[in-house]
C-alpha cells in the first residue's frame, strides 16, 4: 500500500494571489517542482490544509485542478497521489518543448524592447543568485518567471499556457534532497547567455542555448 505523507512536509508559504484556491495551487506546484511532494505518497487534503493554515476545501479544489493537469491522481477515500513520471514520459515532454518553445524564443531575436530586457536581466540575476546559494526551489521559481516573461513577449497566450503546462508535467522529483553543483549554476548562467544572444539578434546562437538549456531537463534539472 502507498505510504501516507507525514503531517508536516515543509510546504512553501502562501503569497498574495487572486484567490485562496489559486494560492494553494501555486504552492503545491512549487512543492512538486522542489521535490517536497513525492510520487507514490498519498497526501490528505485535511493534513495539507492544516499545514497551510486554511480549511480543507481550497486544498481539495486545488488538488482536483492538479488532477486535471495530470500531476495528481485521486485515491478513493484516502487523498491524492503524485503521478510518477517515467524516463520515457520525460523524454517525450522535453521533445515537445523543444519543438514548441525553441522556435518561439528564437523568433524574439532582435525584437525585445528595453523594458523587457531589463526585467529579464533582473530575473536572470535572481536565478543565478539562487543557484549560487544552492536554493533549488528559489532557482526553479526564478527560472519559471524568466521563461514566462520571455514567452509572453510572443503575444501568444495559448503558447504560454501550453509551455507552462509542459513544464509542469516535466517536473523532476527529489530536487530538494540533491546537493546542487556546477550543473545548476551552469543552467542559471544560460539565462544571461540566452538574453545576450536575443539582444544581439543572433537567432542561431539563441537556438543553441535554448536546446542546451532544455537538455538539463533530461538530466537532473528542470
């Protein structure tokens, strides 16, 4: 039988968002990315609600949203279990990201306005700082915001949602227990390299960096 999670997991705090349900959903996604929620473990909505300091209802609603996203599966009369991701699943999701995300980003070469460049540089710096500190969760959050900001410059909202969904589905487990090393720092540095290539209008260089950056997903990082 699947193990049931301990009462305290160390979930991220709830920030300022549109609704409590959205706050819990975002926090659970972050916990998935950082490896705090593990595959094969059953999580009870009431137990998670107690840790968040909220009622079980928004937690249960958030978990149902994540079931629809393919990240959890309902376990009758017990709670919710994180869906395990096989090596083949990860490879296929990464391939789709390469087919969709790389061309979208390279088309931005030479087309980023100064204000967008400033925001992206700040996010790239934040990702580098978090990687240097060994803060995997902080790095993943900054990385997500960097790529979201970049993709939003395409003006294609469906593209942004699609890539973010693929990113969520290709999350890795156990990152919170890994000792980050040179690979995480190198992945963080690629944000700045990518931005430099885009500002210079070098689409070929941007494509090379994006493929290398997504290649980390096939290894230990997302």
